[in-house]
């Protein structure tokens, strides 16, 4: 087992403090038909009036505000008019897969006849529009459009242009010091771009490009009366990619996601999306954003991690429900394999932590030669949750490249992990051959021999940037529910008031309870009956992965979501516990 920079065992138990959200303004104009608890929840998220919660497509930000669209639209108009061969260069995650499907479907709807796609294999081509991916393209396309990648593809764009291929980059990732010399570039996070929302996912950027292209074609008289394509049919794909990529659900993204989920709930989603909903045993009629994030997205992501993301893209492109179900079942089986592999790797990582009681790290780096490079990001995520420290997990890049490591990191609030890699790169030139990412997630490559030096440098940065307050995990709540408020009616209102997600979190409440009874479900899950001492009411509750050999406290304070338990078609209110501690 390779050496690792780890957290000391005595500090590996994450401490959590409950912190109640405060209103960000005074709510007004809601009326008596909106539950006061929901008004309080909205106010804590800056939603202060009914208009702030009206997720109508008419309220989307205008494409005209997004930089780079004019050049991209002009080039695409020429490509469609002259019948160019167009290749969509996607990415091997859910955002990339949905963005690729949106691009292929949307361009065909707008008149492009020769549109194909390519998704890099992470073990062969690396990330994004790489020279290796460009070299593999046969026949040579006339135009490449990247989706969810490209802002860092300096060499890849140059390789494409050396073959006479025009390139449009659409991306949402943060740019590095050097931009590729693409023919056009659309990215709301480019320096100087005035687009009000920086939170678009890659699939959202692609959707905006299609909106702008349609508007331009309309002005050119390209559509006969009544024949203009309805791009809103793509919104279920936009919703899946946006939620799965964990971008902040600001107002604009909530409009996109809610519109997409409405299509699925009404049975109008694409065959692949509907098949994935069915395969994950979710109800299309009551679909919510968490279903996209925890059931649909992982099935698509699993293909890119372990197999070939073309499986996921083909699932999203087929219009045959039978074929879509075959793809969905295959994706489910790949996801199950991913879950088992992830569980084994997390268990190994925890053993590594427990054996390292003499090593104290704030920035945690882990490496095991037997790990799978496609799953290290999930290992980092699980360890980050349990340790409340920034974590980067490494594995060999591939069997053919045992001396190169691929790392994937996840971070905590207050530690911008991509900026940390930038700082390490500045202090140790050449140590990190490639890296990129966001504030909370990043990826990188290393030479195996440099791993110990990187682990030390990563820990050093974390110690500089993080203090004890940062290392204290916080569970934000919306305060106590009043006696008698934990009803099925309120649970329905809370679910319908979403979409909830990243930066617009699900409502979580905290109350004092007495544990009337409890039992195990499986080996680690708890089923509890919790009594509210204020009125004696008893509430059904569950807590997953919570049992560690001791019974729950007799009197406890719990942080929980008020959710709907749908058992054999009968709905009831349930408390989904996120945290509990002795009172």
C-alpha cells in the first residue's frame, strides 16, 4: 500500500454544529394560501415574493447577454447553409452526455443534416478535446463544437485547426491563463463576460447557443410559418445535466430545471429519460430534482466512469422506448458495478485513515495502486463527507500508464480546490502536468514518483487557508417546525416548491424528540418512532447509514427533511433524518 497523507484517527470523527438559517429579507405578498413555514424557508433563500418563485420560461435570461454567441451563431449558420459535417465533442460525465444529446438533437431540429458526436475515453484520450481525440476522428469533420469542455483545450484546438477543422468551444469551466485559439467561444465564466448567471452547466450553455441560433435563423426567414422548431422539448435533458453537475441552482437554472421536470411529469420526456426514471424505480408523475441527482445522473455517469459514455448518449438520443429501456437497464447494471467498486475502495480508504493515527493532515491525499481511476472522485466525495476535509484520491491512469496517476478532489466550503492547485502549480512548477475544475471539485494528473511531494504541498495549502471554524462541519436548518406542522400537506407543498439543489438547499428542520422506538433496516439503516414532547405526536422517521452498534439517544435533537413516504400507493409524511445528537 502506497504512503498517504492522512487525517489523524482521533480527528477523523466529524463534528457537526446545527446553525439556523436567517431570513434574507422580509417576505411580502404571499397570501394565506402559502404555508407560513414555506414562506420562512423561501425567505432564508432570498425568495421574498411570489414572483421570485415563478419559474416560467418567459423569465429566462436573454441569450443576447451571453458573450461569444454572435461568432458562434454566424459560423453555425454557415455550416448549416453549406451542409458541413459537424462533430459534437462531448464529455464523459452526465453534463457532457446530456449536452451532447441536446447539441445533436437541437442542431438536427434547426436544419443541420450531417451531425455526429464523439466522447473521449478517459483512459485513452484523456479529458476534453485532446490531440489524441482529434487524431482519432475519421473522417475529418469540417466543424467541431465542444460541449462541457474546451476552455482548457489549447493543444486540442490547435490540433484540430492544423487539420483544417473549425472549432466552436462551449463550456462553463473556469478558464486558465491561456485560452485556446478557437473560432468562437461561449462560456459565461470567461473574463469580462456580462451574462448575469455564471452558474449555467455545460448543457445549459449549449441550450443557450441553440436558442440564439434559432433566433438568427428566424430573422433569416429559414422557417416556414408554423414550422419553427420547439427547443423546449430538450429541457428534460437540460434539467438532468444541470442537477447532476451540481452547479448552483440560481433562479435561471431553477427555471430550466423546473421546465424540464414538468415535461417528465407529464410523460413528455425523451424515451431515454423516461426509461432511466423507470429503471431507477422513481415515479415520473412526482419526479423531483433529487431524483435527477441521486438516481438518473449516477446511471449516466457510471458509463463514463467504467465503460463508454456513448452508451449514455445513445440512450438519450434514441426515440424507441424499447431500445431506450435496454440502454437504461445496461446503465443500471454498470451503475451497480460502480457502487460495489466504490464501496470497496471507500472501505480501503477508511482502513488507510485508521492506520494513520500518527499522521495529521488538513488536506487529505490518498493513493492506492489497485484503485480504478474512474471512481476516485466518488471516493474523494465520500471521504470528504466523513472527514470534513478537502480530499484528493488518486489511482493509476490506466494499466498501460502505471507511472501516471489520475486524481479527483472534492472540497469543503472555504477551500477553493482549483485555486489551491493553481497555487501549488505556481510554487512547484512542473509538479502537476494537467489540472482543472471548480471551487468544490477538481481533477489532475501526476507522475507517480511525485505523489509524496504533492501530498505534502496539498496539505500545506490546506493548513494555510483553513482554520478550525472551516473544519467544523455545519448542518444548516430552517429552525423548528411548530407542533402539528409535520403534515403530509406541508410535505407536498415543500416538494412542489422546488427544484431544490446546490446553493438552493432542500428545507431541513431541527426539533427535540423522544425516541419512542427504533429498529434496524438492513445492517446500517434506522427506522424510528419519534415523539414530539410538546404535543405528544409521534412521527415515522428513517436515517440511512446511521447504525454503528449503539442505540439512538432516548432524547435527541434531530435535523431532518419532511418528505413523502409512498408505500404501495399510499402517501404519508416521514422525517428523513440528516443528523441527530443527544439532547
